[in-house]
């Protein structure tokens, strides 16, 4: 069994990427219920579905040896979202993903968190590449992908029960 103590903590200038804790659930439930936050990632979730998502996010580490980091503000340790390494069945590749609460939007946190998590994937897990699966209308995530050195490679690809663009990013020299 993987304990929270076994999940690495990554610190950036403004963020702490760490294991989820039970006290983070209220913040996760709040951003997963927000239609603006969830519009490109499956839609808003009620409390029960958010709980299932929350426990699944924590559980990926014990199954895969990588998974979801809680994105917390470094100064307060308050959960503001998640940043993940994931590879679901029948997925187009290993993915870097992120979802942040509405109050964290537009502050550069997604790029900061994703760059740190990609560095972990490349340097610790030895991933040669990662992708972002991005809704074609999600301009904000497209901007994050570009800042990470990604470029849209495939458009409107069927992925599970939705259609998305695939943005691969190889290990950049600055990582």
C-alpha cells in the first residue's frame, strides 16, 4: 500500500505539489461542482461523484506508481486543484493533466504546476514524452500546453466518450 508519505512533494516558487489529504476534499468538491471549472473535463460533479473522483485521484499512486498531485498554495498549503500524470486504458498516451479552482485561474499556476510535474515524469519516471488531451475550445489549456513546449499534433481525435486535440510535449532541454 502506498501511503501519502511515499508520494513525493514537489515545491515550486509558489506551489506545493503533494499527496491529497482528507481535509482537501471540501476544496476538491467545490471546484468539481463549478460548471466553469469543469466545462472541458466532463462537467460539474455532485458531492458523491466528487468523492469518487477524490478517492480515485489518491488511489492512482498505489496502482500505477504515479498519479495526481494536490496543487496547494505554498504559503497556506490550501488545495487549489490537481495536476496529474495519468494513463487510463485505451488513452492516446501518457498524459499531463490539471484542473484548478476558479480563484486560481489566470495566475500562471497551471503552467507552474505542470512544468514541475513534467520534470518529475521525465527525470524520475523516465518518461520520454507526455501528451495533453485538450478540448478544441479550451484556449486556456492550449496556452499552457504551448508554454510547456507542446504543439497540437492531432485534431478532434475520439477519446473515450469525447473528442479532443492531442498535444505532445517531448522532454525539453530546459527540464
